[in-house]
């Protein structure tokens, strides 16, 4: 064996040792990548049905919102109708009721004035007699 053959043999052995040393981390990296692939597949498998359920839920929520919108519109119409009815009732009945109230107030004041006047006159007569 010549010096070149020995150098070639040493280089080949160094390469084999280098490959042996690098094989273990490469195999571990491969295992890590396999686990990552499995985890991503699991997430993907569980995400697709979840997205389908979310889509269904959003669709049902939109249907309910349309129903609520209809109810709100009807409530606004009822409020408008009640307001108009109240204004009509006040215009129709309000004026005569105010007049009757004013008349009864005037009658009460007149009756109270007569009583007060009669009471004063009776008291004066009673004092003069004493």
C-alpha cells in the first residue's frame, strides 16, 4: 500500500464516521417531520367539519336576524299607529273634556263663593245679635 492508498482509506473511514454521526440527527428530523405531518393532517381533518358547522350556524343566525328585522319593522308600524290613534283621540275628545273641566271648575268656584258669602253674612248677623 502506498501513501495515496492509505490516505484514501483514511478519507473513506472519515466519510463513514461523518455519515454515521449525521445519520442519527437526520433520522430524528425525519421523525419530527412525520409527527408534524400527522398533526397537520389531524388539524385539517377536524377543521373541515368545524368550518361546515360554522357555515351552518351563520346561515341560521342570518335567518333569525331576518325574522327579528321583520318583528322590529312591525313594532315600528304599531308604534306609529298607536301614536296616530292617540293624537286622533286627543283631538276628538280632548277639547270637549277641557271645556267640561273648565265649566265644572267655574261652577265649583261659584258655589264655594256663595257658601263663603252666606257664611260671612250669617256670622255678622250672629255677632250683631250678641
